[in-house]
């Protein structure tokens, strides 16, 4: 039967045509039970085939090729309106922008510009739709096509220089010749040499000094030194004069300083007497600017700094103790041990000192009194300062290496360091700036890891790390930045060749480094100003609190007139009178003490014969 609207159909069927009704019951019934046969089990044969064919028909397989899956994603885009005339239109005001928009739309050129813009947008979108962004383009080009653009960051060893003594001595430092870039000086010391007869030191070249000798090497011949310089005492360090390479000053473990003539190799030509020397080992030395190039500073762990002239080394010109709070009368017990001395010839008035307490001191060469000589000190590290090296391109910024950190300091910042610093798990032992690239410097640690850092690439991780199997004691770049000497504690000197990308600096890189240093200096100055503001605010608030307290103490107390009819006024008068309160308290304490004594008294009671108990009375004789 169809419905009235033609969209309904009803089909009817009898119940008997649906089939028999299902009836379900719960019961247990066993239909079949087959037990295993013992005879059949005896006839079973075990087989061990090595090859078994399960299908003898021809193998048929269906292979399908699937295209690469392309993942699509939809992103929205924020459109910001631009082109507003800032002087006339306030972009935050809706009415102002609406008026300006209507003014622009009434212009005749507006429709033409919009048409050009739509045409350019449609052409760009059509190009994007026609290009397959997942296709590899320019795959057929040569791999070496962009080799000139790619920067190669590497430093490879080209030579190794061994000590001439067996067992090898400890290598302290290396110093390049100022006027001969093919020679360098290696400084050794034998302070911890074994004294066993079976381990007596052996010299491989008998004609090259004693076991305290220093060697001048040529980078082209690692088998035989060019010259040697020795003394009868253990040498701690030696440095060549940067302006006149014929002189070389050295410090000894006994506290003395000596002078060698590079042109005449052999023993020291001059040596200061013991009464004019330091009290402990000479741990720092630097040449300074002078007309004759004969003056230098020496520092020791006893806290003293001496100013010497090589023309008369019988007595030092000036003595100074490295004290944080310098006074005209100095005390050796308050001084810090000197570990590093640094001097820059372009700044002839100042020199930098590093102490074993982690402080950096700034000294003035022209001062006469000790209080005027030390201009200031800054606590930067927790351990002794290992290296202080100025940037050869930006001399006001220098690298400080100590304990587990390196920092970059600027002389223009007084009270806080630059934010450029890095921490490491291993203790840092040395560091120096690159003489060829303004943003590159290297650091060495006690585990033998040499790290190359580039401030333009990364401030947190080194761009290159070279691992050695011995502790690194000193690193030094050649003046052109091509070669790097790495001094190892075992007595070997490694010569590394630095790639061109790590030793050349362009004008753009210098501008970026100058902007980086200026930004850090400005940040440090802003922090200093903020710190001064906080200190001034704290000082003024403290003064205000003190003045308020003082005014309250000096303010006259109001005189309260006694009124016999006002008990509240009487109680207030008593509370404000301290003498009366004190006397009242003492009176209450004395009353309490008398009450305690009275409670502890015992009064004996004597009873008469009549008050005795019957049991204790004598028996009556009449009753007996």
C-alpha cells in the first residue's frame, strides 16, 4: 500500500512464514568421544627431512607501486596594514585610519596600483603552483661547484718537537720570536724530576746545555734546536722582548730574575742577587714600553711586583705588594700572589695583574705611591688566574682564563664584567686570542682538550675541539695567525696549522665584533647605573627610617594630668612610668618570695597529758 504522498511502502507477511520458533534449554550431552589408539601410535614414524617442498606450483606474485606520501598542512597568515603616514594618522584610532583610507581610495592612482599589485600576486601564485617543491633541482651540478664559498674549519698537526732530555721535562710555555716568524722558544723546568739512580736524566744532544736549558726551535727542523739558553737554577718562565729580540728575561724558582742575550746562546749574562730577588718562585713576567727597551716587571707568589732595568739588575727600581685595599704602608700578609702580568704597548701607562685569589688588578706605571699605583681590583674568579690576553684588534677588551671559566673583560666597565663568559667541567689552564681573526680565541684544559671559539658563530659551544693525551700548559699564535703552538705537560710541543677560514677576518667581521663589544659595554654600564640607583634608594630609605626613629625618640612626651575620678588615666600614667613599673614589679616579686617562705615553715605543737590518746595513757591502779 502506497502512502498518500508516494514516499511510503508497507510490506506485510504472516507469522507462520517466519519459520519455526527457537527453543533453548540448558543440559549436558556428549555427542562423540574418541580415545587415542596405542597401535596407531606404534606405527608413527618420526622423520628428519632437510628439504621439504610444500608447494610445487609456479609462484605468482602481485607487485604494486606506491607513490610517495605527501603530507599537506594548512597555515593561516596574518595580514598587517602598512603604508600609514605616521605624522598625520594615528594607527590606533579606528576613525583616523578610516578617514585616511577613504582619502586614499578617492585618489585616481589607487585603482591602477591595486590592479598592478593583483597582477603581480597572481603571476607569483601561478609560478608557485606550477613548481614542484618536492623535486630535487640542480642535482646534476658538480659537487665542487660551491667549494670556494664553503668555510673549512680545521686545525691539523704538522710537526711535533720533543724535549732533548729523557725522561722529558715539563714544558711550561712557548714564545714566538718577534722578528723571525720561523722560530719559537720553548721553556722547560725540571722541578719534579725523579731522583732514583735508575731514572737519571739523559741528554740526547750533549752539546745543548744542562737539564735547565731552554731551546730555540726552527719550525722546519724538529730534530735539532737552533740555540739553547741555560742556568744553574730551575727556570720557571722566560719571555722575549717584543721590541728587541736580542734580550730575553727569565724568572727562576728561587725568586731571582735573569737576562739572556739571544745572539750569544749559553748561560745567563746577568742575574739579580738573592737579597734583591723575590721570596718565592717568580711566576709572572712582562716587558714594558721604554725608550731603551730594557725595562720589565716581574711578579711572584709572595705577593710582590718588582720593576727592573736590565742595565742594572743589582736592585729593582720599584717594589709593590699586590693588596686589594692598598695603603701607603703595605703589609705582605694582606697581599695576593701574582700569577699573570700583562702589558700592551699601545697603552703604555697601564698594566694588568692577575692574582692567585681570582682577582684582576689594574696598575698605573706613572704613579709613585702604592695607593696611586693600583687603580682598582675586580673579583672575577674563585681560583688563580691563568691567562690574561688582550684582543689584538680591540685592545680594550681582553680574555681572562681561570678555574673553570673564561671571561671577556673591558677596561671601560668598572664594577662588572662583560656577559661573555663560559663554564666548563674541566679546569682551564691557558687561553689566547687569534692574531689573524678578531673573533677567534682558543682555550686549553687539564684534560688535554683544545677548544676553538668564534664569538660570531656561537657563544656556548666551540666551533672545533682537538683532543690531546696530556695536559695543555700554554698556547700561542704566530703573529700572522697561521700556526699555533700547543705546549703539553709531557714535554712535547705540537705545531698546528690553522685553515684560512679561521685566520682571516674581513671588514664586515670587524664591524660586527665592534658592535658586539659596544653592545656588551653599554649593557654593563646600564647594569652599573641600575646598581647605583638601587644602592642610592636603599641608602636614602635607610636614612629616612633612622631620622624617623630619631625624631620619635627626641619628641617631647605629652604630660598627663592626674585626675582622681578617672581610673583609666591613672592606669595609663602608671604604665608609662618605667621607674614606677619597675619598683612595682620588684615589690610583687618580694611578696611572692615571702609567701613561698611562709608556706615552707613548720610549727611544732606540744600536747598536754589530757590531750594524749587513751592508748598512750598510763593504766589506772584502782581498776586493777
